[in-house]
């Protein structure tokens, strides 16, 4: 049975506001507060609403290349980033095309075809790490791009992400206030730059709060299941709390701890990273370092327009926010692991 499409009426009913207010928020009308616009977009994302361009694309077009980031489910980080980008593109009357890229795919020909279109502004790369072969094509074409959390450097590129230093500092401060002194780190793939950035920020936060620098560390995966032994290894090494590199990794960690008879947060506290809607519905609710993914997508579109106008940008970092829920508790009530 085909899933019913979410409408503006559904969003308005969920928030208890007028349909006209939802319509204004989704079309970026000027007579609505930024707070209300953010509230509507987040609700729309959680319900699975798809922004539709109501005006013709009069101001060019952009492509979003997606690799290694799941985005079709409303419970995933990539979904909200794309919703924000799409909302901003709709408001600016810019056409948008999402192009999934398979692992190890050589898509130079597709990129050249898209970039050759009239009015092509540039690209937004999600999870895409330019290989050397493609980097040559990219530089030759000369079209700008915005990259999420990636390390490819060029005058044609700008990077958008979250300030991991602030995020990890707030998470470690929260756990320190609860009496945790032995905090473990569960990362994504070791070879990814975002994993190492968050690991370095984690190490800096431990130093900031005088924690044990010989922290238990393990690396899992952002988009695949991982061996439960990784989580148990951190606990066996004395961790009374875990900071995970994503909410999905954290949710899986809580599931694996529960299966091993270790309760969260009574025995081990868990913190995720991203702030996906699913984190708030988990049992227990997941404490998380929340990224403002909707604004990240919206700002990425604005950055792309600036790049296409010849403005060189290096990196834009949004400030994350620690959202405290039931997955963290004081060591005194959790019972520090022997």
C-alpha cells in the first residue's frame, strides 16, 4: 500500500497553527519570524513533508551529489540537510537535482553533463570525497561546490559543518558534572575526516576538564552495523559513559548494551551526535550534540550562490547544542563499573 503523502494541512494540524503560517514558513515569506520558520521546517522534516517548488527555476540550478549518507528516511541527518537546501532553493527560485552516487562510481561524465547546463550554479557534496581523478575534472570545469565536513581544498570550494570543539566540550562538561571521569569514544570509520575531527575535539575536551587522556576508544561505522564487542570493550576498559560519533551509532550502542544486560543510564551513560528526530523517540531518550541540519542546508545554498558570484569562502561552522535527555545520569546512581 502506497504511503500517504504528507501535506501542508498535516503539518499545520501537528503544530496547531494555521495552514497559511505553514505555507509562509515553507516559502520563506518575510512576514514570519525565524523561530516559527525553524519550528515549521523541523516539524515538516519529522513528518516526511517534501518541499515542492511552486515557482519556475528562474535563477539557475544546482546539483546535490550524495554518497555514503542516507537521506530518504525522515529519521536521518541527511534528510533535514536536504530539506533545508531545497527550501532555500525554492525560495530563491533555483532548480535543484539530487544525484545519488554509488560507492567507487566514476561519475565524471554525469558531472560534466550537469555542469554544462545553462545557468548551472554549482554543486553541494554530501558524504562525497573527491577522488584524484574526479578532482582534476572538477578543477577543469571550474564550477564551485560546497562540501559537508570534507577536507578537499580549493578556491572553488567552501566547507560547511558544525563546531566539533564546542560540541564535544559541552558533552564532556555535562558528563563531568554528573561525576564521570572515565569517558569512552565510539567513532565512525577511522579513515573519515569527520571521525578524526570529532576524536581530536573529544581529546581536547578531556584535557580541558582534566579527564584521563588514556580514554577507551573504538571505531565502528556510520552506515553499517558493528560488532557488539566494540561497545563492551569500552565498558570493560572502565568507561562509565560513551560519546558516540553519531546518533545512529549511539542508538545501536544502547541496543547492544541492553542485549548484554548493561542498562542505560543506570550503568553506562550514552551521548550521540547529530540531533536526528529518532533520538528523541528512543527509550531512553538519547542525549545528543545536536547539529542545526536544516540551517546547514539553507546556508549551504547561500554559500553556493556567493561562490558562483566570485566570493571566496573557506569554512562556515554552526554552533551545536547539547540536548539532555534520559540516556545520561550521575555515576552515583549508575553505579561505576568495576
